[in-house]
């Protein structure tokens, strides 16, 4: 069975256009994870805000000065983490945009007789570079998350020691 040239060319075009779609799915998965990370940062900041309010109104009376000092540091860390995630999300959304543009330019390049063979590849490379940048930011944010967790644990141990010394 022989295929007609038009069908073969169309299938080839669709195959080339699917590659950016797969990359879009990968970027969308990373966006979902990043949004979940941001939501966890927001939730933790709200919990810390509640602790700060409890100290302010006198509900939490043990070691208020130490707790306030620790809260200041934690708020700064979570603010930094939130900024990193937001920048990473911006890069991820840009990644999706470049991959969509890649798919569109593949089709346009094909329909117009291949006047811009470099354009789809260039757009795809830009998308990949944005995804790389986003991944680097998220790795850094991950380290900050671990350091914040470690610091919170150490703070609790310090307070426990003070409570046991009474």
C-alpha cells in the first residue's frame, strides 16, 4: 500500500507539531507543581501570621520575644521562597508560550514553503532555556524550603530546652 505525497507530508507535519505539544504537557506539569508549592508557602505564611497574632493578643505567652524574632526570620525566608516560585512560574508560562509559538511556526513554515526553517527551532530552544531557568530557580527554592524546615525544628528544640530548664 502506497501513501500519497500529501498525506505523508501532512503526517510529517503533524508529527513535528506534536513534539512541542509534549513539551507543553511537561511544562504544564511543572506549573502545577509550582502552584502547589506556592500554595504551601501561602498556607505557611498564614499559619505564621496566626502565631504572630496570638503573641500580639497574649494567647501565646511562652517566650514571646524569641518567637517574634524567629517569626521575622521565617517571614523573610517565606517571602524569598514565594518570589522565587513566582519568577519560576513566569518562566514556565513563557515556556508554554514559546512551545505553542513553535508549533504554530512549524505549521506556518510548512504552509508557506519553508521560508523560516530556523524560526521553529529557535523558539523551541528559547522555551527549553526558560524551562531550564525555571528548574534552577525551583532547585534553589527547594534548598530554602529544607533550610527553613531545619531552622524551625532547631527553634522548637531550643524552646523545648528552655521549657525543660524551668
